[in-house]
């Protein structure tokens, strides 16, 4: 016998999560059910995994130092959690906010390790700006 169904989780009147299930089993202690029971019930709705995006700050990339200024790309970082419909994983997503071009050398940044530095010690390490020395 096959079966399918879905579980809905509500918080008050708002649907906050749902998941689908499908399976089969056999029973030997009873006569087989009539043929109409072999067709599994299918949910009326399509299962769509839920995504939760958690902001994780900004990151500076591709620092280009010039004689009278600099340019740097600024990206927003997000931790994305995907769950439901048989999925359960997370990944990091980035969204570019654009490239900033500035005349002058007044540049201060906090790198991914939490160090703060200015224009001279900022290094372009495999595309990401770090202070002083690139990580291994």
C-alpha cells in the first residue's frame, strides 16, 4: 500500500512551515485492499521549500588602489537556511551593492577576521579585502 500526505505547521493563523511525505508498506495478515486504494492520495498544493535569509554583514572585495584614489566592491552577505519538502541545508549568499570609486586615500575597513585597518595596510586577498597579511 502506498501513502502520501503533508504536514502544515501554523503559528496562530499564519502558515510557517510545511513538508510532504510519501511511502509504502505491505501487510500480509489481511486480504489486499480494493484496487482504488492503490492510487496514493496526492496533496492539493505543490510543496515549496522555505528559505530564511539571515543578514551577516558586509564585505569589501576587489580593492583597486590608484595614485589618487581607490575603488572597491561592497557586497551584503546572508546565511540562507532551506528546509521543508525533504530539504534541510544552509549556504552563504552574497548580493553586490555596487562598486564605490573615491578620490583620496581615506579608506577604513573591518576585514572578515574583525581587524580594522586603513588605506595602506589593506590587501586584496583572492578578491576579499584583509588587513596587513592575506590569510593562508
